[in-house]
C-alpha cells in the first residue's frame, strides 16, 4: 500500500487586544448585550467613513517582528466582497495584494521552520446566533481588529500543526497583542490539508476546514480529513477542492461549499482609506518595545542559569511568570531553587490557564528572593524554606516576620540528637517495623522529629542519625 504524507498550511485569525475597534471608537470588549458595542461606522451605514486605528498597525507590526517577518513600508486596505448577514456592508475591509508583513517563520522544537507567507490586518465580522428556528445577528464583534497569519504549506503532521499554533499563541500573548483564547474566539484557524505519496514533490488537491476553535477539535478534524483523503485516493477517486466544516458530534468533516477563488471576492482597493506608510523610525521604536521572546528566554534559562529544559519551558509559558522569576533570582546562588519554589509550591495553588496568566500570588518576588538568600547563606535549611514559603503564600508576610532569629542557624547537634532519641522512644512500633525490614516506617519517626523541631532539623541529617541510633 502507498504511504502518504500530510501537507498542511494554516490561516490563523487573531483578535488584537486594542481597546477600540479597527475603524471606529467602539469598544472591543468581549460579550455585552447584543448590538450595544456598535455605531454607524461598524454597522456599515451609508455615508460613514472608516478611520484606521494606529494601534492596530503597531500591534500587527509587533506580531510581524516577533515572527521574523519583513515589514512593508507601504501597504493598503482592500474590500473583499461577499454577501452574508454577519457582514452589514457586504464587504470586509482586509488587505489583498499588499499585506503589512511578509516572509516570516516560526521555529518548531524539532528545528523545522514553518514559513509565514504573510500577516495582514482586517476587520472581524458580526456573529450569527441560532435560536430554535430563528437566526439573530450580533454586531458587537463586527469591526474588531484581526490579524490573519498565513503559513506556507510546510506543516507535515498533526503534532507540528498543534505546536505551530501553540507557539503563535505563546508569542502573541507574550508581546501583548492578543490573549489568544480559542474558546472565546480570539484565536481561530482554518486548516488546509492535502496528502501525497511519500517521496512525491507535487502537492495534492487540498480542502480547507474552517474555524477550528480548540486544539482538540483541530487534531480530530485533521485526523479524520487525512484518512478521508487517503481513502479516496486509494479507491481511485479524487479529492475535490472545497471548504469543509468540522462536525463535533460525529467527529468528522463535511462539505460546506466549493472553494471560492480570489476573483469571486472582486477585491479592489478600499477608496475611503489612505495608503499605510510605515516609517523606519516607527519600526525601530517598535523593535525596542519587543520583549525577549519565550523561545530565546527558555534557551537563556538553560544555558546561563543551568535550568533543566522542562523548568525553562514552564517558566516561559507566561510573561508575568517569567518576569516574576527574573526578579526573584537577582543575586541568588542557585536559580533552580527559585524555579522549584515557583513550579512546585506556587503552581500547585494556581488552577487553570487564567490563573497562571494572571499569576497573582501573595508573595512578592523580593520576598521570595529574601527567603532563598537565607538558604544561600546557610541560615535556614530546605525544609524550613518550604514551610515558610507555604506560610508566605497564605499570609503575604515577609520571611523575617515568619522566621525568628533562633530558627535561623539550624538546629545544634545536641538538640537534634535529643529530638531523635525522643522520637524513637515515642515510636516503638515503627522502630520494630523498620528493624523487620519495613523501610517506610522510618518516615513516621522522621515526621515526629520534624514536628518536634518545627522543621528546623535537616531531614537528611536527621534520617542518618535515626538509622544510627536505631541500629545501635
Ligand atoms: P486561499 O485559501 O485564500 O485561497 P491560499 O491559496 O494562499 O489562500 O492558501 C491558503 C492556505 O492553504 C495557506 O496556508 C497555504 O499554505 C495552504 N495551502 C496551499 N496549497 C496547499 C496544499 N496543496 N495542501 C495543503 N495546504 C495548502
Ligand atoms: Mg483560505
Ligand atoms: Zn463602531
């Protein structure tokens, strides 16, 4: 049987996080009573004139710079004509042959670069709401600014498609141009799929699956579509170039309409808007605003700070977390300790993506820094650090308010010995279990020591001493 290979390119729509819409001053806020975030411009009344929001251009350029694109010094807006109730003007203002950004790429963890054909700006359409047998239209989303990021057909597996999209999401969140929430529709993508026999250079006929709004749906839709196309080819039939939709219940894709060509849209220049000119100064100003990107950051955490890759990746998923981490490691001997505090103890208190994105914890990075320095200076041990951090997370207090002078400097050897001896005599059953070969029984005795010394004892030292005393 012939072996097939996937060829896939994504068109990703991302809503920009500007306060106001692309051509008017209405709010872009998600939700709201239907048709309350609207004005004559964004519902397309005749006689109104659009005015391009400068922020939209800036955000799109930032997105382009962060994905290695060339920024066009001159571009323009065009009308894409189609008739559908979500589009009151019967045309969408978009960019056709002169997009704002071109020729970029996103690098995957396997080292492959997915090339970006272009990034252009456009307005979002309204939303159709189907209720029983009626359809209503809500124009709140109409005129919300979007960027559309078009990739070359460089993607070769479902995993690569997912990773590419995750990378885009991470980058756009990091540079602050979008929250990229797939479930709220601020990031959605169209997946173009074809298959070809392995070794063949030519592309097969593609289909396009519209509007994927979750990673899980995208993976399922792709899997179904790849197999559908292979089955067609294997049985001597042909793939028809068309637009398809994903059916959640059936976990399959179904035909929506034949594929439209560019000429179907009768593109022409938007006569109500001037040419977009981007100066060299504007580009260099925006370059300065661009933060260090997550991939570079993760690399630096590994190379300069000696963090394991898994930690580096976790700490660079969200901008706030990486900023917190960087503030907390200032002057500490071992950044890994700080990483452990964040990943181990702080993350376990944060439920869900939103919580990590906001990353609001009661401990300031300065206080975490102070705590870790106490460990560096040998004033406290790891177990006291952990216990104190828990209290800090509960109360927001400084380490100096929670650790007394007498707690610092650890436990002197005599006190440790006394605590161990007491723990042994209080846990005679555990001692005989241990002597009978139950290694775990030692933990119970150790627990008593730690409790009695209020976490001041060094757990490793205490354990050693317990074994000595028991075997004596
Ligand atoms: P449109 O959908 O507007 O006609 P394009 O023809 O430029 O736009 O292609 C849209 C997307 O389809 C791009 O992401 C591109 O990489 C992808 N694509 C083009 N040809 C193929 C193909 N044969 N197989 C899979 N994807 C393809
Ligand atoms: Mg398309
Ligand atoms: Zn408006």
